[in-house]
């Protein structure tokens, strides 16, 4: 596919880095989600964990809680990946180390996402509710 | 810049060499610090849900760790960090969206309120968890 935009057009829209306000907007949209999900999680998990393993398991297995937990982990991990990316880009000027930490940030977040989401799904599906 | 399409002046980067210390600066620094701290906190939350999914033996180990007093200090610090990042983050949304609260004195006042809120809210959460539930 040929590019229809002129070089000036791409610079106006995205700049030479080929990325514009996307990072900024995604950070804020995930923040709006977290402003709702985090208070829910704190209040809910206090009740869920009070009576030990069985009650925590029952809580996670309830469909609404499992859905909200999946949304919470997704939004939080996405938000923190964007946030730490900015911190790394701000403070680490040395090229090799900068790229290494950015890649490590991505890997760490995806590892946590796999672990957390599969745990929620295992409890939810395993409960048969 | 003549000919550029911006309709409002672009924000200048805050920098330690050109800005005198003020509360909004401190709030910004603490916002970033709490964000990085919670990044590592996410490993602990994930460890907890993995332990729950792994079965009663793994959860029992997690339970012993959580109830240790050092872990309770970490948990309280986590609550302070979350509450501060939440309150201060909502202020950022008001800045970025409807552009409310840019006046330097109001911004400083909100910064102080956010500091106070984070400690009080974390205390309320901790008290609720220990005494009310």
C-alpha cells in the first residue's frame, strides 16, 4: 500500500517518533478505569479474605468478581507498563540499558498478566459456577 | 512558532533547576515514586492470587507471610501509596480534561489535601479491615 500522506502530513499528525498523544491518552483512560476498579477491589478483598482460604476462593469464583478482577489486572498492568516506560525513558539515557529495561518492563508485565489472569480463570472455571 | 497548528501554548517541562520547591512539585515526585512502588506491589498481589489458585497449602504459606508484622507495614504503606496515587491521579484528570485547578495556590492546596487524604484513607482502610469486618 502506498502512503498517501505527505512527509509534512505525517509529521503534523504523529511527529518524527511516529507516535503522538496515544500513550498520554491510554494512560488516562486506564486511570479512569482504575479509579473505579481499585476502590472496589480494596473494599471487596477485605471482606473476601477475612475468613481464610475457602471464603477467598468463593469470592474469586463468583462471576462478577472474576470479571472485575480480570478487568482490574488488565487495566492496572497496562497502566503500570505505560507509567514505568515513561520513568525509564526519563531517567535512563544510555541506549543499551534503556532498551533492555523497556523490554524487561514489557516482559514483566506480560508475565504478571499471564499469571494473574490464568489464576482467576482457573478458580472461576474450576468452581463450575 | 509561526505556522504551527497549536491553538494553546505547549506545557513546559518542570525541572529542578528552574523551579523552586513547592507542594505541587512534591506531589508530582511522590506520584511518580508511589507509581514505581506499586509496580513492585503488583508482583505481591499477583503472588497472592497465584497462591489462591494453587490450593490451600500455598495459600496457607501466603497467609502466614501476610500476617507477619513486616508484611503488615508493607500492606499499610501500599494502602497509603494507592490512596495518594488515586487522589492525585484524579487531580491530574481534572487538569487534563476540564482544565480545573491550575492556579498555583489552589494546586498547592490540593497537593496538601491529597497528602492528608492518603494517610487518613489508608488508616481508615486498615482500621476497617482489622476492626470492622
